[in-house]
C-alpha cells in the first residue's frame, strides 16, 4: 500500500510539473469589438495592434478582432466591458458622455480644429484628466486616442445646402444616443437614430435621407454607392478611444501594460496617418462616381451649431474653464 501511495504521489507530482509550463504560458484574451467594417482603417489598425503585441510580448496575448458589430452592437460595448463580458473596444466620446455628462463638451460640433489639435488635446494634460476620470467613474482604461476623421454630410439625393436651415426636414442618421441626436438637430436636420450596420439599406430605401461620417468610412462601408451628394460641413473632427476594461487592465503585469500601451500607440499612428491621407485623396474618387461635392457657408454652420450648444443643458455641465483650455491648445 505504501508503495502504491508513493507511486500515486509521484505521478501526481509529475503531472503538476508537466502542467506548470502550460499554466505559466496561458494567454490573456483580448476580444475587441467594433462596428467598423473590414476595409476600415480602424479594423486594420486593430490587427496592427495584435501583430505588435505578438512581436513585443510573444505568447502573452490572444487578440481577437470582432468587426462589423458581430460581437456587440454599436453603443453596447461600454456596459459589456463593465460587466466583464468584453475586454476591449473602440469607444466614442459620446459613449463616455453617457456616464460622465460633463464630457459632452468633447462631442460638441466645431470644437476641435483639426487632427493635430485633436492629438495635442488628448495627449496633453486635458487627455490625462479624461483618462483618470474615466477610470474612476466607469472602470475603463483609455489606452489611446485615435483619429476617426472629419465628419461630413452625405445625402441620398442632391439638394441646395448653404446654411443649416437648408437641412430642415432631412432625416439625418445618427447613432442612438442623445449626444449624437443633439448634434444632428443642431446642424438643422431631423436627427434619426439608426445602427451603423443599417445605414446602407436605410439610404437605399429612403428610411433616412442622409448620414454623417468621415470620408474614409463612406468609402470602406460602400455608402458612396447610395450617396448622390457630399456636403463638406466638417462639423466634427472626431476621435475614438481604444479602451480596455479596467478589470482586464489591472490584471496585467506592469510589463504587459507597457507593451499594450506601446502597441496601441503604434496602431493609432498607422490609423491616423492613413485616414488623413485618404481623406485628402477621396474627393476625386467620389467625383468619379458621379457624386456632387459642395461646400456650405461654414461660418454660418459653425456659429449656429456652437450657439445651440452654448444654450443647451450640456454646456451647463461642462467643467468651468475647460472650453477655454481646449481652445488654447496650439
């Protein structure tokens, strides 16, 4: 019996030893949810993120990219991360403003001037405050600000658009949050909530009359196929935040946290440079597709939209002096 016991103990010991390397090498699962389609630079960027982690932290992460809203629909990612059902996502500032109302300032039209201004705002002290506050209130770690693009209006049928009043009655698709809908209405249109995955069919059937997105998204999602006019309002120089659930972030070692941050920065650089380049090149492509390109009275649009925000309940929640600090960033 003693011999049998010793043999059994030895076999268990060996089994534990043989399992130890496998346990030690267990990868951290990072599922990333995005509504973007495969040809979008944001999806391509996420693969750059995964490839960079595979290079700098080999064997430590399992990065899975879920595009086209196949894992979680647009707008549901925040709650999924907070409940422990999702590790990573690309979040808009509108998503964040739902739980931190004072950050509706970052959703305001004509606030950020261009990509360079955007990068400096989020990479500086203001961005640091946003990251700390988001972690404290929402339990979500913001890894990297990513350029979404400068949003323009795209219409299924051409019309004269010089000032916001010319958009009266136009059913303008917006994501289903009050911050997005406010912006659509401030532009003079009738904001209509609709998931991004339904926009193509909505334009084709006339459920909506228009949608707003950066030009690269218009191309990658093939929305130009159901677009007859692009109005260069440039109403929102938009940002996404590559974000990680706080529980996932805190479980990483300092070395792995550093690797994730570095990979996020490299992926963002890839995205930002390519999106800005493509924005400059796409107007000729759209013209070649028979799409009319027009420029409205931007001063009137800017003044009208900014006045709508300053009179709104949103402005009442904005942190004192933050608007001036954002404007002062050069």
